[in-house]
């Protein structure tokens, strides 16, 4: 992928985060920049002018979607997952069951797809959905386990 293509994808994400905030007129409310700058950040005609990171943070927080951050992560080969807030002790067992369930659904979908020794586009779409759900469940489990360990070390130190 060329740097030109990457810049176009980032510009597209910038336009999307502005749209998600109601367009330029609405999105500029409370920001330190003027609407002409906000419009220029998303312009495909100016590939040397990009949105400052603090503006990205403010707009993503306003719409509760990491649109530009996700695009940046994607360019670097990473994926973002929302981690739901949690603090209940019993949730590790519940989340572990979800991991088993979601992972099992990936195996079932994969086995079904391979029945004819190939994965067609429709099957790939289904597998991608199941895989996303399994990865999300695993990431949530990881965070719960990290919190459990952090909680124990605090108790031990007290």
C-alpha cells in the first residue's frame, strides 16, 4: 500500500469522525480550531494538512467512536476492541464461559466452511463475524484477569 493510499484512508476517517459529530458546523463546537480548519483536515485536496491528535481525541470522545484511532491502528496492523467497564469478582468465570462459547462457534463455522475443502466469500464473512466475537471475548477475559491480578497485589501489599 502506498503512502498516498494510507493518507487517503486517514482523510476518509477524519471526514467520518466529523460526520459522526453532526458535520463541520456541529463538530467545531467547543474545539480550539475554526470550521475552515476542520473542513481542511478532511479535504482530499490537501494531503499535507492533517487533524491534530488533541482534536481527534475530542471528536472521538464526543461521538464515543475511535474512528481515526482505529484507522491508524489498522494501518499499523493492529485492531482495537472496546473493553467494557467491570469490577465484579464473579465475572471471570462468566467471561471464560463466553470465550469457550465464542471460540466453539469459530470451530463450528470453520468446520462447516471446510466441508467442501474451500472457504467462499459468504463463509468468510460468517467466519470473520465469529472470529471478531471470539477475539473480543478473549480481550475482555484478558482485562478481567489483569484486574484480578492487580487487585490481589494491592491486597497483598496492604
